[in-house]
C-alpha cells in the first residue's frame, strides 16, 4: 500500500545559503521507488507562513511527514510538529538529520509530537517504516536499522546500518528539488557559471577531529558511488536544468585519490562542458601537484581548505592531524601550479586557546596565499568530543542548552576561557585584518557577478560586525 508523504525543510535563522537539500532529495527518490506519492516544502526558500502551511496540510492529508533536523531547528520542529498533529492527528511525524543522529533519545524526549526519529542514513529506514501499517507492532519496528521509537514510555534506539553500495540509491529527486528555484547563494558564494547544483559522490569521514560530528551521520568508512553513476546525474542536471557548475559537497572527496582521478578523467574524456567546486573543503594534505593540475584541467574552479588554526598545539588538541608548515607548503603549491580559488576555514575559541593563539591564527591566515577566509567561533556540537568536554566541565545537561544558539553565529560560554565578547572582538579583528587588504578586495570585486552575490557577502559580513553577543 502506497502512502502520501511530505518532506519538510525548516527555515534557517538567516538564509545566507540557499541550496537544494540533497538528503531530502535522496529520501524522496527512494520513497517514490516504492510507489509512494512524495511532496517537498522548503519553508525558507518558499517564504511560506504558518497559515499557508496549515492550509496545505488540510488539503493534502498526509500519512507521513519527514522533517530534516539540525540542533538549531529543535524549537521550530516542536512548533511545526504540533501544527501537524493539530491538523492531521493520524499523520506520523518522522525526523532525521544531524541532531537525531547524535542525540536520538533526546530528540524524541524533547519533541512530544514526533513519532519516530531516524539517525544516520535515512533512505532505507524511512522506506521500511512507511511499508509497515500505520500502527506497526514493536517487533516489526525492532527490525528497522537506524530507527528511534517509543515503547512503554521508553525510547528505543536501533543499531546503525550503512549501505556500502551507494549506487543502489536513485539520484536525488531533482523534480522536487529543482536547482533553478533556488537563489544563487551557494555555500561558496561565488560561482563561475550558472545554474549551479550540488551533488554527493562519497559519504563518510575516517578522521577524529574533536569539533566535528559528521561521522555520526555518514559513518567512519568512506563509501562511494561509481563514477558512471555520478555522471548519469551530472548529464541529467545539464540536460534537464541547464546546470553548468557542480558543487561537490562531500567532506572527503579527495581522501581516495583514485576517485578524484576517475572523476577528472571522465570529464576530460567526455569533453563535458561543466565546471565544479568543493565548497565544503578538501583535505589539504591529500593534494599534490599532479592531482591539482588534473583537477584544474577537468574544470575545478575553487575549493575550501579546513585549516582551523595557525597554532600547532591547538591543531594537536583538535586531533586535526595537520601541521601549519604542511598547510603553508600545500597552499603555496596550489597557487604555484593552478589558478584554483581557495577559501581557508578557521576556528577560534577552542578550549585552552588563549588570545595569543588566536592572534597567531589571524596572522597565519594573512600570510597564506588564499583568496578568502572564514573565521568561525568554535561551537560544542552534539556528538563531538568538544561537546562532551564542555558539558562535563560546566556541568551542563541537555535540558540546560539553548538549542537556538547552535546556528553558526552563536557563541557558547564555557567552551573557551575567553568571554563571548572577547571572542567576538577577535573574530571582527580577523575578518577586518584579512579582508581590508587591497589585493583581497580587488580579488573579491572581480568575482562578483550578480546582485545576489553582493547581498550575500553583505549579510555575512554584517553577521560578524553587527552581532554584539
């Protein structure tokens, strides 16, 4: 029996980045494979108000509604799940994403009107849940990997299973996501060609960085799609939506060198007129001259670099497994042998990191041959070693936390020995000193092609200088 399903993306506090949510797209296509009817609403991108949303619920009468959930969405998810239950009491509300993956029991305890949560990979689990009757027996629920559910007043968390063969998943449902419906404000701000669409080639992260919980969603093992499978999607995006630039959102696209080589050689061999970027970042110590030049020949125009700190001892505490000397060597190599634009990602406010360490990071960033830099104040994200350190040190429970503060501009007292005010001042100093240099300003002005890009840059800069937390 097929079901009527709505997949919902909640609005972010500030829509600096508006891109199609691939996770939702993958789940939609997998659900449709079983004959289900699937709709999608992006509340932020569509600027939909509560009355409009309620009206849709009354007309559509969905059986299941799935909500993508980040930690900063918890209170919004509570609000919208309550709206759903008022309008459709028999509808099953399911949440998935980073927060359920890291805090599964807390998710259902916090969200009274949510029936199920799915942690880690969601395609098979959501489809398995939908195949059951509306009031499934507990023994059936126990068989669904990654599922979180209530039983006799307790929250049960099923073991995680991840699919090794990513080719079994149909490409994201681009008919629902339609990249042309999103304003041009991608993760990396700048693009060379339009339209743009994100794609995913690999899943997983084997690293142990203390500030990141990506492994909780995608696992430790790097899993990959076949290159032929990837290019079926690229060709579809090109022919159906006119996409001319691809943004690879993988956390570790360059981890397996052979994947990158196969991808690049396929583009060159097929003479595909498309360029691409890695806005999430590539692992800097995985790069060498041969690989970089091949990437550029295949159309790579930009990527991010997870540098994090200019202090070697802070990098060690972060378990980054990277040294400042290696960073400088690789950045110099990128500039020497390619014209690829680079953005350095930096974190400030790590535990035991003093003002002098942060100044060292600022000066290190200024001394690198990178085109842009992002300076974020470190946050204790659920599921990370940093979160455990912060909560234990400050005797903080999950009930004490202001979840709204987990949006990217939030600052948490007790993570750093410096105050929130001091960290904000240092963040402003970093942005000011890095960007207020003639060659950086000229480089940015040359890359601005649209009014949307100008507005996006203005908003991001304003979020740093106008925030007085």
